[in-house]
């Protein structure tokens, strides 16, 4: 069971897709993520790439993010995100935007809107290794990161991402079970 673990919607149970099409971030790993960024979350612009159930972005809303953009192209996952967002009050739903597009089209759209993000969470399927590199490149190309942005990447513990990649530098990596978090900042 996945639920919101902190903030205004603490204990709210979130729906997830059945099967193995998506892999929701565990509550334990989510707690680690939000412990790392707790001082930056209030008032931030948060981008949740490959949003799945919306688990991470909804946690960011619950903890005080000003705006959360969810990017998801899988229609079944989009339906789950919409269902989960509907559980929030209308004030919080107004802070959320769900883009039902492939990540490259969504990021291009955000550039045209001149949006800048303080925190970006990237979590494609672990087997889609090329997606990690593509998103890093697109974030750099479209210039949608704030100067002090934090990019958090959830990936398989077996995947070793470079220390520097597309204008970003890795600050640290943390392992948890079969997963690993890598945190990056702009150079």
C-alpha cells in the first residue's frame, strides 16, 4: 500500500497500477527523498517525470510545493494520477498540472511556458536506461531548471550514472534495497 507520509494529506492512501507496468516508489524510499529536500520543498516548483501513480508529486503538494507538474504518457497511469489528485482538496488540485505526453514533448511545452523548476524527480522504468540520459539532455537543452535546482533520480542500484552529465553534477548517491537515489545540481 502506498500512502502520503507527511504534510497536509498524511496517511491518504493512493491508488497504483496493478501489475508491473509501473513501480511506485516505496514509502521508505519516499521518506528518504523528502528528508533530503525538506528545507527546499515549501514554495517550490516541482516536476515529476514518469509520474506513474503521482505518488511523489502528491507528496510534494502535501508538503507545501507551490506547483507540481506531473508528466506521464501511459493512459492507465494518467487515469490513476487523476483519481489520486481527485482525493485532494480543490485548492491543492489547482496547484497540479498533469501533462499526458511523452517526456520530450512535455519538457518542450514547459520551456515555451518559460517555467523553471526547483526540484525535478526522474523515475522511468529501471530497464529504460536511455530515458535517464535523454531527460538529462532535455533538461539542459530546454533550460527549465532554476539555478539552485535539485534533480533526484531513482534508478536500479546496478545502474551507475556519471558524476557529470548534461550540465549537472552529482552531489551524492544513496542505496535502499534494489533502488538507488542520485542527486544532481546544475554546474
